[in-house]
């Protein structure tokens, strides 16, 4: 859940207080009915979430492996959630997070290696910060450009989410 | 840290019944997606000057059938696009870079990129005079055999840089006063569009030495109704449209440049109704069927660069309008794939909110908040009937050129 | 009038056909009344337009001198409509347009000199194209980066609109 | 072309009664606005890493009272901000540039800008190891006499670059393993924040030679509740807040670094209600009144970087919360001017549409279209009561640091 979700969850409640929920929804409904351009249901939340042991859509910020990410999803940039786009190079080291996989209810250690050597992809920006730490604790810090030190230097393109193990302690 | 997942993977392989409850395997580290043209039925490049962040000029490679964003190139300060040699193995880009990003010493280079790894294979230094202009068509050209690259210069003196791609060297800067935009047509010829309504044909030899400069007749009236620089080509014919909507079928070859035909794409009646050309890249051509596509909208003459709302289809053989449809999005550029079931590509100016929300904001706050939310994406349509297929969104700040590949 | 104005002028008519105008406005009115956050009147159009002999707001795209402009308004970037922002340099030559001054009903020749040497300001983008010509007619072409040839080279920051004379022929 | 307007101007001056119907005068050509600090009661710099277009790192100078955007600086690839010497005559910026904008040879330089013309006065080459990180606080520091500049490096080995601004030269790269973030405190001291909860004080002489490295006691628990790097300073005291909301009053001087006091800014009850620190630059200080400002919002622990909705005001003398208000916009950074009627500055994440339109889009399409429309601006509030004054909008893509000047 991102700050937008949280904000609107809260704001929707506020709006419902300001005006009765019926009239707000009625107003929205009237407008939508007037055009029928967009569906009222939040369909974007449902698609692709079959229950498997690795559930979810790797090109969506909601995907479980992205629990500690801060960057552009390589899945939207010519790469995948575990591979860099053509023309870029994966940073050798990076920060790690620990994410709960709803498919098997286990915690996995995720390495968020950056892909480097092309400028910022700019697609599917995703900021989630579970367990993120200040940059003086770099092993858990997503505010650092981890392209530093790689052969493509600090030109940041996108971020991956690679399983490096199961966290039995979590 | 490595051993546990490997064991889990082994366990999963050994006891397949337990696979679902076994740990997910460790992922390989350091992988990079390998691009292969053979994996795609169709491909398209979109080039973006990324205004106001011109140091991030970029090219985006897209599979229009899957909607996948495949790869990108960084093209330096204020790109005016890429050239695509017919071998499909290279991408050529004339670029400008500064030693301090947006200040300091300027270097202009012609970069060759590997079309599989998207890494630079090499670069050739060229005079630091490359033109930076908003519309990308006519700013560079390749000879038909892909050997010579021609680059438009503007300092504001006008000249042409000639580069030999076989020898990997800058050949010459040729003064071409009054004739900035360059078009291909022949192995040893380039054709330049001049401000007096003529074309200038440069003929050169295998060493790149200019043998002849031939000036065409006056082919159009640059003061009454100039042609747009956004031409499309089929064989020796280039098709241009004037600002008022007349088509100019212009033949360019070793003999020079001649007007083959001219006829209105927008009829007098339609002009009365203020139908106008639109956007940046307003013509597209489907060579197998000899069909021409015009991006259009309704508005007074000064709106010739506004986004288009409709596409009109013409049969070049009969000069007749055969079809037309409304686009799903306001569109600044179009192109068409060259296969038997062609796609029409459009760069759409998307406002990420429902139309009635847009109208509401427009009525209450004016256009400024809406303009600030415009985002450009590549819209894919069926070229036959204009039916909307999909959008590849989030393509930078001012993508404007579409090149099927 | 920009393409937004034209588009919405047309679209508002279409919307009024789709649903009766009363119900659209009613729906909007209900929503606005529910929050009262934003005024319904298009106030942005009125401000600063006193009738003088040089009427209008130089930081608005509607200002009469900008009839042929394509760029960021220097008035919003640290400069004015006739002067460059600190740290930039004015391009020595550029294209010219001819704009009607509603203050005296005369046509003026306007020189749209670019300010150069800092990256694109990005504020108050303004595209109007009255009399704009293709780039092979450079004296009237706003699609050219006129920073070319100046001492700050082609780094474009913003555009001015300078009166260089009255056009008695227009 | 020149004579006619001059004549018109003369006519207007000679016959003032006819001025209104005379032609508008010709404007002077080539003018550049002259900046003078004396023309402004208050000034503020906003620094922008411009993600995803990091080559366009920039600084924006703003008059918060008039809302005027005054000038800008280009700061190279992935800027981490500027330093402002107390003389007000210079701006210092450690920058990274590449020979081909986003590839090629890397050059790191410390650039001195003239604070009147905003042109570079000179640059000093430094090791190409400058850290590129999202939060700008603690990435560089000036000695109290403005003579030495310290730059955080991350390759990912951690070190500190020391530059002598009097001699205009790079002095040394000092290994500081485990201690990346740097803070000022003294003329010949820098204080580094370490991953084990200590600080490392470097003492050096007039030549920049390190005389002593002094490690503090463990001042906080980096594993249970680390402090944010976004500290604020008053005299020898630096104030930091932990992720859970405890204030750490830390004294830094020639003697080293000591914990002066610690107390909760967010009470246990408030933590129960999920009040959290927010954004990037979440603390601000008004030194004349000894007031501390905390940016806050409600959300679970992992939201500590989410935009803030409220500001809480504390009296540093009594350690008591004296005030609090809701902000007009969701805010990622705050700062306060240092005059007697202070302003609170916030970088707001603006969505350019009415709130109910936002809710409508959120309900029908989810958050994605909204996130894509977010635009950052500098919001100006009365620091006393949080009343909203004005917004300076269109400030690039990720402005995050605010520095009153």
C-alpha cells in the first residue's frame, strides 16, 4: 500500500463526512453515467493476481517482491523483475529487503540490484520502504544509487528484485 | 546465503509433489535480457527530445503488438532523431554533448549503436554545428546504400556535414545557404529543401567529393503556402503536404528533383470548414498498398501544428480520399507499418483523467492545470479502420518521431 | 487561443449533447458544492487584463506579444518578457512574428530572442504559431533553437518577445 | 527597422498628450535581468535531482514573499545539493559530469558559482567518487569559517573528500569506513555519522592534514531505531529525529560529539495512533525562538518517507509541543526562515485537479493516473499558524532540499 492508497483511503472517509456518501457517489455516478467512458470498479487491482506460489504482476508496484523498493521497475523498461534491460549492466552489489510472499507465507531476502548505463527509464516508478534504513546502514538503504562502483558507473536506469534466499528468522 | 535456496530447489526437483510448498528458488544474478529482432513481428522506434530536459534526448524501442517497451538509447542534448540502416544491425545518431552536461566544451559526434546490445560501437567527430530543431524530419539522411550519412547544420549559417560510414570518417562540410533540410534519394545524391521553393541536389563520388550541385525549378510557393518538412518516401517519390493541405508528389533521383504531381488533400469545402494539417509528423505512407495517411483536425491556419484528431486515407494511384477515421487520442505524429495488415502508430497527448474530469477542471480552472498533466504515449491502431489497439505510455516529455523498424 | 481552448470548446459542446447541459453542470455543481475548494468561475482569464496600450499579463501565454511563440516564457523563469534571466545570455538573432496589439489595434513586429546557457526552464510553456513557417524559412520559424550561434551555444532556457517595430503593412 | 520605433518614442516623449495613441516603443535588445540580494527581504534555494532526468540536476532561487522564480543553476548528474557560504557571494556545488552526458568519462568537480551572475567562477577537480543518493542532507558540509568543503563519497567504499576553498585545491581523500554522512561543527572539524550509532570527528589543520580521528560513544541504537540523516543545526547543537520519532539533541564541536538530550517528539499515545515522521527533510528549526518543526502524518512504520500532512512545533527549551497545524498540501520537505516573522517552506506534491476529481479518478482507475500527475512546488506558509500563503509551482521532477539563503 503506497501513500496514495493511504491518503485516499483517509480522504474518501473525510469526503464522505463532508457530504453524505450517497450524494458524493451519486454525483460521481451521474457524471460517469453521462459518458460511460471509464468503468467505476477499480479493475486495475484485480488483474493477474492468481494464487500461485509467486503471485502477482511483476510490472505492478504491488508485487510482493517490491516491498522495499525505490525506483523504476525493470519489468516496464525492457528487462524483467530479475534481469536488466538490453544495453544496461546490473550493479554487482546493492541493498536487500525482506518481503513476505503471500503465495507460501514465507519471508524472502530480496536483493534490489540496479540496472545501470542508460538514463532513468521513467516508467513504473515504485516507492515502498518496508525495512528501509538510513544510508549510513547501506546494506538496507534504498536511497543510495547502487550503480556506484559498477562498470557503467552511476547512470541509473531501473531496479530489479532478485530472490537470494529465505529468511527463516523473520 | 546461496546454499539454502539451492537445496530447496533440489528438493523441489527431487520431490515434485512437494514443489508447491518448497521455497521459491534463488534467482540468477547479473542477468541482462537479450534482444533479438526475430522475436518480434513488428518493431517501432520513438524518438524524444525530452523538452525541457534536452540533455536526456532518447530513443525508445517498442513492440507494437505486445505493447512491450524493449530498450532505449541515450541520444545526447536536443536529439533530432536516429537513422536506421537497412541491415537492421546498426542505429546511427548524430549527437551533441557538453563537457559539463549543459555547459562547457561542445562535442558533436556521429554514434553507431549495435542494434542488438544497444551499446555504442564507435563514434566519428563531426563539426559542432548540428542543428537543434523541434521537428526531426529532414535533419539527417542516409544514402540509399547506407554508405553516406548527411547531417543538417545551423549556426545559423546553413551547411551539410557528410560522413562516410564505410571508412568511419567525416568527409566534408558543404555550404548549402538557404537549403537546410536534407532528404535521401540515390546512392550518391542528397536533396536539400530551399527557402525559395526549389531543391538543391548534391551529387558526390565514392570519396564523398561533391561533383555537382543542381538547383531544381521552383516547385512550390514558399510565401503563399510552404510545404511542411515532414515528407514520406516511396521509391524515388517523396510526398509533402503544404500548410494549407495540398499534396506535392516530388521525384528525387540522380537527375535532380521534379514535381510529379500536386493535388489537394484538403478540399476547398473542407478548408472552409477549417480542416487543417496537424502535429509534427502528419503524413504516413503504406508502400505495399500505395496509401497515404494524413493527420488532420479542425482549426484556423495557425493551428497547423496542433494535435490531430482524425486520420484521412488517400489512394495515391487515384488521388482520391478512400477512408477516414477519428483517433482515440489527440495525436502529434503518425506512422504506418509496412506489412499486409498494417498498424497505424500515433503519439498521443494523453491527459490521465476521464474526459468529464478534464472538462470540469477546464471550466473551473482553465487549461493550465490540464496542459501540465499531458503525457505522451505511443498509441497503436489498426491502420485499416482506425480501431484502437493499445497504448505504450510514459514515453518521456516530447516524443515526436516514429520510425517503423 | 491554444489547442486546449479549442479542444474544450468543442468537447464541451459534445458533452452537452451527450448528457443535457443542465445535468452535467448540475453534477459538477453538486461536487463543487460538496467541497467548495475551487471556485467555479474561470478567474484565471480575467486577472491583469486592464485596458492599456500594452494590455495583458506577460507571464501568461495569452499575452498578445506571444502570438507566434514556442517555448518557455522568460517572465516565469527569472527574466521578463524582454530580458533574460540572470545567468543566461540572449541569442543575437532569431525569428520574428507579427502580432496585433489589442491596446492600440496596431500590428507589431516581435523578435522572439531565446535566452541561452541554462537548461530548459520548464515553467510557463507556451506554444502559439501565428505566422510560423517551416524551418527552411528560418526568419519566421519558431521550431529552431535560436541559441545556435550565440556564445552560450545551444543550451536553451526560455524565450522573450521584444518589440522591434510596427508593421504598417499588416 | 530601428528608426521608426525610435521616432515613435521621441514623438511620445515630445507630445505626452499623444503618448497613449503613439506606437509602443522598441524594446532594448540583449538585456539580462540583474540580480541583487538587496532587492529581496527573504530568499530560498530549492534543489532538484530531477529524477528520472538526473543529468538535469538543478537549483532554483525563489523569493518566497513575491513568489518569483529568480534564477537557476545547472548542477550536473544526480545532484545532492549546494552549499551556501555565509558571505552570500558564492554558491558551491560538487558535481558529476560525463563526457557523453550519460556515458563516457566521468569528471567530478567542485564548482564555485557567482551568487550575482549565477555563472561558474571556477572548478576544482575531485576524485570521481561523489555519492549519488536520494536524500541530500549530510552529503556535504562546510567548515564554520567556510574555508574547507567536505564531500561524502560512496563507491560503495565510503570516504570523504576534503577541499580547501582558499587555495582552490583538492586536499585529500580520507577513508571513513562505515561513516558516510558528514556534518559541520567547527572551523577545522567535520563530524561523520557511522552505522554503529557513533560519530567520527575528524580534526585537521590549516593545510587540511588530518590531525585526529575521534570516535564518540554509541549515541543511538542503529538497529532498533536509527536516526534520520536530516538533521538541523543551531550553534554547536545538531537535532536529529529517529524513524520512530525520538529527538536526539547532539552536540558537535572541537571536543567531539556528545548526546546532550533525547526525548520523544511523538509520544507513545501518538505512536499508537500511527503518527510518524514524514518525507525527506522532516525537521526545521527557527533559531531566534529556539523552535523545532516536525513534518508528520499518520501511517505505519514503513511510511516514514511518505509525504507529511501536518507540522508539529516544539519549544526546544522546554521540550514541549507548543503548536501544530495541518498543511494545505502533502509535503516532502520543510524549512523555516530565520527572521522575526518566519515563513515555513514546504515542497508539496501537488495533483493539479480538485480533490473530488482526484477521489473520482482514484475510485475508478486507482492511484496510477494520479501518481503520474504529481507536480512538485514550493509552498509558503506562515510559520506561526501554518496559514497558507502561496505556491511556486513547476519546479522540476524531484525537488527535495530547501535552503533559506
